């Protein structure tokens, strides 16, 4: 079964500057398929369209053309959004709230039954090892801790699909390893994980498949065996693909 | 409804845990105390001066808090991307907007209650006997806040910077108190284009003069007028909110 599918997904940004209309291609005719239960990474240089793709899927951006299906249902669909947990790149939270208050807010907005909210908050904080910080104000937490809270809020409503935008951005080596363990554990639970990154070393360690985006186009989809056969050198393949596309 | 109140609640918390909120209330109290000093110079009109000056100060600071909460916090939420984690949940944009709006109203009303209690204390010091009409005046102010909050949120989404949002909102508030003068000016103009422009502005701007219940308090209450005024306020706010909702539904992040 396909968890996420895009059909000829295109996004063109229109910007007006000093009376002149400027068009920038975000993504172009993107045909992406992410299977249920797999870890799929979207790899690309800065500005290649990774975040644009994610935002289109989530409805933060509207497509210029093309369609998006999640669990074979055409988006936008508010019921299906319930099945998605999202972590943006370097997430900001409400500094004035405590960890518990923030998760309580998100739990209520995610339609979690009232009786389950407290238990679910405790469970997700245990998963991300932030149980002791539940009454700490978010303004007092470090970057790594905030990233973990970000994962906690994404898991709160027990979604089947997780979409993470640059999940290891801003993390130290220990944080990166912990994030890797969390993602692999989530995969064992049968969750579909779709994430974007430009940190190739992490991508090759956990992904089942990798899509390479270059200048808004999906130029190649690689299976794990493709880089395992090259002694784990996903970086070489990636640079090869990107430079071939440029010429 | 649960979601609307969840958002309204966190909006209220956001404001009451914000230093700017308390700074503005502090300055309001400073102005109220200065009103006390000025009133001493007023001789026989001492109480009247304290009364009017105090209410004007409450209205001004309620406006400032409304503008700050509506413009700054909404724009900040968009700039900080904290809005991403709200809109990627099963939450309609209209629900988010209405919840935010309600929360801002709660926060501003709370500030008005605090400032009014301070004002009443000062009036009490001057042996003023409480008149329920005072609450009626605050009721009128409450409706002004309902209107200007809707306008402020509209401008915070319509314009790209806080400064322009604040400017437009303040412009609307200011001109909204001179709509009758604008109408008078329009009748006196000979240039057809300017005449129609002024007429357009007269209908576009919210007529805040209707909500100056202070003016009606002493002369007696006209229930019909009050009812029509409140209806006007609700219709204007609803139309403003619908435009804001439409704009917001098309906004990309």
C-alpha cells in the first residue's frame, strides 16, 4: 500500500519585485511514491525543493498543478491530516508555555479524547526521554531538547505517517544518534517515515529508499541496495546524480 | 468549540505571560494617577476631569493592547513558524482565526477590568458614588474592542509588516471617531470624485462614535439606538472577519 503519492506535483512561486513578476520553480512534475512502513528520505542541495514538497503535502503551500494522495485519499482532507505527525525544520514553540501545556494544546487540537491526553503526554515524553522536563517552560530548553519536544508533539496522536523536515538540523552528535534510534524504533512500530535531509551520512544509515531532488525535479530514486553495493557511499551516487543533472 | 477555546485559552496565556502586556497596564496606571493630579487643578470639575480623563486613558491603553495582541502576536506566529504545527492538525483555518480572536478579546477585557478597578479606586478616593452607568460606558468600549480587534487581525494578515498593520489599524480607529465630520466634509465638497471617495470612506470606516455610550449616559438611554448600534457592530465585525477568513484561507506558509 502507498502511504503518500504525488502526481505531477508542481509548485511555481510568483514574486513581484519593483513591478516585475518573477517565477521560481519550487518543484516540477513531481511523481513520488512512499510505501507504507518504509523510511523514505528526500535528499537534495539547499533550495532543491525538499521543504516545498513537504509543505505541499501538508497543505501549507498550494500546488500550481498536480495532485497529492495520502493513504489513497485526495488532499486536502482534514480526516487524513489526523494520520500525519509533522516536525518542521528547527521548530519554534511558544516560549511562554511549559512542555505539558504545549503538548496539551496540541493534543486537544489533534482531537485526542480528553481522558487519554495526560497518559499520551507521559508516553510520548518517555519515548523522547523528556519526562523530567514536563513542567519546564519551553524558553528554558536547549535546541536538542526542543527538537525532542518536536518529535513528541508529532507522535502525540499516534499517527501512522511521520513527516520530518531536516530532523537532525541543529543537533549535536549524541542528539543525532538518539534521533536515529527514535526513527528506527518508530519504523519497527510500522510507521511510515518521510523525511528530508542534506546530511547524507544519516540518510544512508536509516533509509529504505532515497529520492534525489535537484532544482525541483525528482531525478532519481535509490534503493538501499544501490548504496550498499557501493560500500555505503550514498554521497558519491548523490553527487554523481546532481552533477549529471546540471550538465 | 473545544478547539476554539483551546486556542483562545493559549492566546490569553500568551498575553498574560507577556511583559509588554504588564508594561502597558503599568503605563495606564501612570496615566490614571496623573489624571488624579490634573483633576486637582480642575477645581469644581475635579471629579468630572478625573472621570473623563480616566476613561479616555483606559480606552487608549485598551486600544494599544488590542493592536499589540492582534498585530504582533499573529505576525510573530507566522514569522516564527509556530503556526505550522497548528495548521498541520485537523483544524480549520477559520477555527484557528476565531480562537485567536476570542483569546485576544479575553486578554484585552482582562486589562480593561484591571484598569477600571484602578480607575474606580481613584474615583472612590474622591468620594464618587458608583453609578451603574459606568458599566454601560465600559460595555460600549467593549464593543469598540470587538470591532478594532477584527480590523487589526485583518491588517495583520493583509500587510506584510507589523508597522503597516499597526499604522492602518490606528488610522481606522482614529478616523472611525470622526466619521460624522467626514460625512459633513463630503456634503460640502464640490469635486465629484472627492465627494464619492469621502462617502466611500464614511461607509468603509467603522463608526466608533456610535459606541461612545458615555455621551448617551447622561442624556438617557435610547434602547432602540443601543440595539441598532450593537447590531451594526456585530455585522461590521462579521463582515471583517469573513474577509479575514477568506484572505487567510488563501495564505501560504
